[in-house]
C-alpha cells in the first residue's frame, strides 16, 4: 500500500452519506472516502446479507460490530467477530461476505 497525497484530517462518519448496495440477499450501506489510490470505507451489512459477486480486490478489514462470514473461492470459510480482522492482497483469492444478523466493518483498500 503506497499512501500518498493524504493530508492529515479527521472523519466524522455520521456526516458521510451512505450508498446502498444490494446483495444477492440483504444490502450493504457503504460510506466511502477516496484518497488517491486508497479507499476507506465504513460499511454496515443488513441481517441476511449475501454478496452478489466474488471479490478479487485486496482489503484490510476490521469487524467493528456483529459477525461477518467470509467464504473463499477454494471453499474455506472464516468468521470474524467484533475486534477481528482479515487481510488479503489484490488478485490473491476470490472471497465473498455474508452475515446472519448483520455486521459493521471498517475497510481499507
């Protein structure tokens, strides 16, 4: 990750508008800040959310609230609970997210 052209600033996430992204089931509500080549997201997934695609993008992801299930294209599955992270590089392994009861995440990619 090459972090350039990012001045010091604070973010009040309550002031960042959310964009609804429909999943195969449920929805995600994405608040995004873009800094040159890096994006920072605050995401809330509804109960019953299942992504409608496999993702190849690299992320550093922190589960702030709830529980996030991550399925890898090779069949492995991982569950993140509050305070847990996962890290994956671009084009390493496709993955997709789901939740039973919803989750709130902080993501950098």
